[in-house]
C-alpha cells in the first residue's frame, strides 16, 4: 500500500481495529511519517449450494430471504430482524470458507435462528424445509419446542405470582 503523501511502499501498522466484518488499520509511512488508514474486508466469492439430489446452484440471498419471509408472515417479526438473520447466515456461510456448501446447512442455520425468535415461524419453516414424513414427526418436533419454551419461561419468568397478596392499607383512625 503506497503512502498517499509520498508514494513510499512501506508503512508500519500503528493501530488496528476489528469491526467484525472489516479490519481498519492505521498506518504510518516509513519515509515521511504520514498517517493513513486502510480497510481490510473479505472478498465474497460466489458460493455454490449442493442440493440433496446433487445439483448445484448459486447461493441466493434473495431466495433465503423470501423463504424466511414466508415463514414469518403475520408474525410479530420486524423486517429489520429478518434482514439481520439473512446477513448473519450469509456471514456464517462465508466464514466456512468453502466454495460449495450443502443446501441443508443453510436450512439448519435458518431454523436455528428462527427458533430463537418465533416458534410458529420456526415450525412453518421447518415443515417446508424438513418435510416431515408424517404428522407424528411434526408433532414430536412441536413437543420438543414446547418443552424448550416452557424451560425458557421458567428460567426468565417473573418471580412467582403473588397476585392475592394485595395489601390493604389500613388508614389508622386518627383521633384528634
Ligand atoms: Zn510517505
């Protein structure tokens, strides 16, 4: 990286900041001591999905997003939340650093995230994606989900329902 001031090729990194998706490096030119910043980011290659039947198709962010959107229809999930999930999955996929990825990996990543935000959306997505062989299999999945939800509720629940213990404030009769 040439110094923008004098064109010299060597610079010293004096500070670097990792922002997750990018790394910024503060550099100092070895000749003129001018300071400048460089940004490093991963170049996304085209990612191929390997489908169950062995066919390949390029990973499509739009396709993933529309699948998720269908599952989330009329659920209390913000558009921003969905976009964040898509971004998150995409990052995860590229982090794997492979040119080809089983399409099932994408589905699993999506389900994992949906499960955390909305059980109904999760079941919808899973029912399309996993294509449960029968009602029983689907029911088992729901039972597991219900157990998890119950556990989470118990863990994050309010500290007991002491609804009946409403104090009656006795105003002391004052004589005077
Ligand atoms: Zn310089």
